[in-house]
C-alpha cells in the first residue's frame, strides 16, 4: 500500500508538471512517520480587517517523507502556514500560482528551502537577516522559563538575573529593528517591504515610518500592506502629543466597569493589544517590569483588549501576569474605542500625564523605561 501511494504521488506530480493556472507545492521532510498529517492554511489579510485570519485549510499525508499540495489563489500571492497538527514544526510561506518546492529533507520546517515564488525569495532573504536575532531571543526566553524567572515570586538573585536577561533581550530587539529598517530602506521594490514595515511601525519613530513608506516604489505602494501602513501614518496624526485623550469606559474580566478617568492624577499608559498579537505579548513582559517598578510611584497601565473571546483574553492576562487594569468590550477592532482612537494596528499605546494629556505615544521597550526613569527619577 505504501508503494502504491508513492507511485500515485509521482504520477500526480508528473501529470501536473505543466499546470500553470494554480499552485503546486511538492515537499520533502525529514524523519517524519508515514501517514503524518500536514496542514496548509491560507491567512487572509485585508485593509478593512488588518489581521491574519485563517481563511481556508487543506491537508494531506506525508508518505516516505514526501507530500503534495495543489490549489489556486485569487491574488498574485498569498501568505500561508504549513504545519504539523501539534505545531511542533511549522513554516510561513508565500504562495504564488506556480510550481513550488518545499525542501526540509535536511532540516526542520523553520529552515526549509522554498523556491518557485518571487515574494518567497524576498521572505527567505529577510529570514536570513532576522533569524539570528530570533534565535538569540528564543534562547533568552528558554533560560528565563527554565530558571523560573517569570514566576510571580522570585528571589533577589532571580530578580537580578531577570533584569540582566531583560536588558539583553531589549538590546537584541533594538538591533533587530535597525537591521529590518535597513532591509526595507534597501529594498523599496520588494512586495515584502511594507509587510515588514507593518510590524516595525509601532517600534520606530513616525518620521522613519513615513520616510520608509514614501521610499517604496509606486507599484509596491498599491499592495494591501502599504495601504495599512498609510492608514497608520494618517491616523497617527489625529491624536497628537499635547491633546487630551478621550475617556474610555469598559468592563474588566470580572465585568466591573473601569474608566480611564478613574486614574486622573497619575501617569497612565493606554495600551491597545490582543491575546493573538505576538508583539503585544512580548511587550507585556516590558510592561510588567515597568509596572512593578513604577506602579506604586504614580504610574498606571490601562490595557484595552481587542479580543473577541473572553477565555483567550483572560488566559493571556494570567499567562503574561497582567496585574494592571485591562478592559474590553470583546468587539475586536470594531469596538467603540479602537475606532475612536484610530487603531489601525497593534500594539499601539499613548502615555498620559496626570491631567490626561498625551505626552508620548508608540513608546515601547527600553524607550518606555527611560521615559519613566525621567518622570520618576
């Protein structure tokens, strides 16, 4: 039966070798048992709903470390995720209606060699730049978890080690953003560049975001990622430093209504986030450090979740040790306040003075810590 399946695989591959009206992904894996299920999921991203939402999923079995996917996409390219059922191996890839190959025969999915897609070539180039930073960040997280440094109760020695690791983590993130900024600036004709800028825009200055966007080629400015970045640039001008922040009143996870105005007289960071936002979850570690250090000195965090499921919101709060105020109407991006605050992407935040005026925005990582140090010397 195994040999029949392999023969059919080869037959299908040869029969479709000249088919150009859709995509064909032929793959090789390493040391995976026969009949292991493999899943390919399209992720939808639109200007109206700028989130990566699962749209359609296909599945197949791996036989003799080989697999095959065929289909057709409506767009010029489509981001997808290829994964095992338990996510122990996965890879994001950019699919085009073309003959593509996925070669993980000598590696894990993370380091698979993918060909047959122009934008995937760009993604692979970016991966080679960003992955060394990701590996270092992952290693720090492993050390922190292994040594129990994320626990609520820690010894003085553990606190000291955690601070050292956190500082190293932030410096690596800064270096990674600088490298990715150079990548976008050096490749204005890459369709991938505004996709990268989409994630960078909340960590670098607005002037640099605008400069990078304006430097993109006219063709690249037409894609959906550029449109969202453009909206971010336009919307970010609506709530400027010196303006009064609109009041927010929403229920917390216990159903009790909290208002931004309840914290008048304190420095407040309004933080828009969600449990499914990877950068938001990483930033929660920085927020925890900031709150533990300055929470008793007049600093408050008012997190507004863009979640739509209470269980996910609550689970993320518990896992990330969000001991500060968090509210949500569970309406996602369509809620009253994300619309009022022109939230085009997350994480987005605003720092308010005791009178409720905006004194800074999009301030994260070490920049937030340094700002608080200047406020609370």
